[in-house]
């Protein structure tokens, strides 16, 4: 199986590297080809988008949003037009499910199958290959590629037909965002009330309030570490997609809208490239304290 991987960003680079480490024949590509060099050093090949399309049995994209995926796959001289009939396109980007369905229809015109397979876990889990991968597509296509996807994730679950993967990802992003907001509020309350946020975290992490979000983000908030594992601007993009999807299907999402306003405030205050745990800095601005410091 020859795999093409387009998109060597924060997530794409380690994901492609794990495919190389698993022994797959991988050709990588990126708009800035210099970002492919570490993968080539690790044993991958590199090539243009068209070279990837023509030489690979499956093409994976990991790009910022739907418009970028559509441009690469279906735009002028797009990848899909150069893929072999019977090949498969796997989009691992986090995009609007409506876009996933449109992409599926577009690549089908060239005889190409599709899975939408967005991921959760951020850069740390992309690096160690323990991402959660939410997949939409035909059962037989999923079965064919599940083992390959498992080289990048510890959980690979088919959620339904194309679009179901990104619908599941939007649900995930709502839960993560609301957890981060609640955590920032709780630690701000503790600090303002004179209780050490470190002790609050230690006391409640094993109870019902405990979560993967808390374990990952509380130490960052307390240390003032806003190095991005997942950028605020990317979470804004995901929540915009969630709001668009919710409006189209009539689902009420008032908490999502509330968190989105805070994230947008962070973006407008030059914090869009910080980790989404930096939402704590919004509460620090309102309260005049710094959590844990």
C-alpha cells in the first residue's frame, strides 16, 4: 500500500512520521516543501501534490479547514483528477460535515472512495500515536484502512457514513471547549478565594469532575504555559463549524456560543496562536489575578 500524505503542520507531520515508523511506504507533500525534509530524513519520499496523486493508493489530507481541502482535492488541477480509479481519499482535517459530503461527491466522479477521519488529542497524542480517530464512510472502506489508521491512533471508530466523522469531531470540540472554560472559571474561583489551585486540582482530579481535559490543561493554566498543542484560532474554526452545523439542523448550542465569544476575544487580543488552555488568561484579565502565581 502506497500512502500519500498532504499537510505537514503541527498534527500532520507527526501523524505521517508514525506511518513511516510503522513500515508504510509514505510520500509526503506540503505547500512549503521544506516542511517535508524531516519526514524524508526519517524514510519517507516527497513529491508534488500531483506526484502523490498519481503514485499512491490512498491520499490523506491534514489541512486547516474545508476550503483548503476542497482547493487541494477539487480545485484547478486538483489531486482527485489525478488519482487512480479505485483509490481512496482520507480527509483527516477537522471540517464542516457538509463540506465532507460535498468532497465525497466530488471525488466519486473520478472513481475515488472517501473516508472523513478527523482526530482528537492534539500534538502530544499525534506524536505518540494515540489519537482518537472518528471515521465516516462505507464499512468495507473503513475495514480496509482501519489497521493503517491505527498506526496513528489508539482509538479508531466508524461513526457512520461520510460526514459522521466530522459530526463526531464537532461534538468532541464542543465538550473540550466547555470543559476548558469551566476549568478556567473554577481555578480562578479557587485563587480568588485564597485556595491553592494546585491543591484544588489534586483534590478533584480523581472524582467526577476529573477528565482528560483537566489533566492536560490544569497544569498549563497553573504554570502560565500557553505553548500551543492546539491553537485558539483552530478551536475558533471548529466551533464556527459546530455553530453552522447546529444552526442547519436546529440543535441548541448556547454554551458553545458562549465559549466561542471568549475565544474570539482572545483572538482579538493577539492570542490566537496560543494554546486553547490560554482561555484562562481571559479570566485573569477580568479578575486581576494569575492562576497559581
